[in-house]
C-alpha cells in the first residue's frame, strides 16, 4: 500500500510539471467567427444542401491557409439503411520538411456534420428536428481552422500539423429508435481509418480529436479510451493546458469512455489518439452538457473563453514540440 501511495504521489507531481508558456497567441474571436460561419449554412445534416455548401467552404478556408486539401467521398450506410453521401475533408500541411526524420507529424481532427435529430431535447416535440451543432461539430472545426491560419502566419513551429474533418459522425441511433449498435456512430472516421490514403498513419506521432470544445462553462476531463490508448499524450496535452494557464479547465480528473472518432483512429489506423471532449459531471440532462443533441446547441451557447482555452492549449503543445 505504501508503495502504491508513493507511486500515485509521484505520478501526480509529474503530471502537473509546468513548462514555459509560448508567446504565440490563439485568437478566440477568429475561431468564434469560423464557428458562426458554419452555422450560417444551417444544420449540416447528411445529404443536405447546407452540408455540401459547408464542405466547400471548409475546403476553401484550408486552401486559403496553404493546405493541400483532399475530399474523401464515400457512400456509407446509416443505421436505418439510409445511404449517406459522406465527405472527409483532409488538409495536409505545406511544411513537409518539418515532419522529422521518419516523416512524423501531428494529426488534429474533428467531425463537421450535424446531428439530424435533437433526440436529447427536454421537449419531445423537438426530438426529430435537426441540431444546429454549433458546439457538437462546428466548434472543433473552428479551432482547427484558426490553428491553420495561425500556423501560416507564425511558421516557427518545428512540427507539421495535418487536419481531418470527419463526416457522418452523428448519424448514430437516436434515443427514440428501437435499433441498436455502437457502430452506427463515427462512420466517416471508421471509413478513413480503413482507407487512410492520401495520408500514411505511420507518419504521425499522435492524434488529437476535438469534440464539443466551445460550450459555456465546459471543462475537459481525461477521457477513458484516451487514457487507455494514449495516456502519455493525455499527459502532454494536460501539461500544455497548465502551462498556458488553463489548468482549471483541464483538471487532472478522469471522465467516462466515449464512443467517438478517436476509437477507429486508435484501433484501425494505429495512431495513438486522444479525445478532448467536454464533460459536465453535475449536469442532470447529460454529462455532455445541457445543449447536447438539443435545439439549443446554437451560437448563443458558444463561449469564446472555452475556445480560447482549447486553442491556446494546442498552440502551447504545437509550438513546444
């Protein structure tokens, strides 16, 4: 028991070791506008016009910041048999010379589609309405776009960063359905993990998934599968958050396990990948927060402070590599 206690104390002390803060600054106002721009198309539900329009807008933004963009299209089958016209948006860094001797880079990803059903809304009348997905979708892409813009303007980073916007993440079985199946979630990530071209999974040191990173009052606990597959990456990111001044938003506390896009990235593509995802342990409606899968997941509930905390943490990480 004494040995265990000593080990626990040692691990805690190591986890909270600080590093110098970097001088490059993330712009939360810019990220907020990227989030609002996606929502201006309306809910980006699968097979909709808004979905297609937003895909082209995301592509153009990454290309504007010097990234080479590939649109990985696939017809995927939803839980109910619906054929989903899916597009994974893959943005490769122009900084190929900074990928290291083995071609290593960092992969950052998020899903960009909207939930077609607000099946967790407190009002049953809203259960079949689409979700705007300002937080659960647009916020992660917004942070990635701001990082891409920042990396172009401040090219002192010594590591290349690639991005993937996964599609068809949120077509999972709705709560009002009698169907079952965890495989109905993260369909775009599942497809990419099995068909990773033009990227080579061996070229990545690690991956980071951003999911719901703009909610009001959000905190980010250490997700179970992240700790299982990539504990050392969790430690690095949480140390970066502490160094950037956001240790209170990234507490050294464990959350639950989440079926999310990082699972196929870990299990099929073989890239150690963590999930930065909000966790509300005291929220009665959902541990994902009060707006999760409701019609209230809109720009009125996006917080620049949360975007700043996540964005600056990633800047700290990237520019400290």
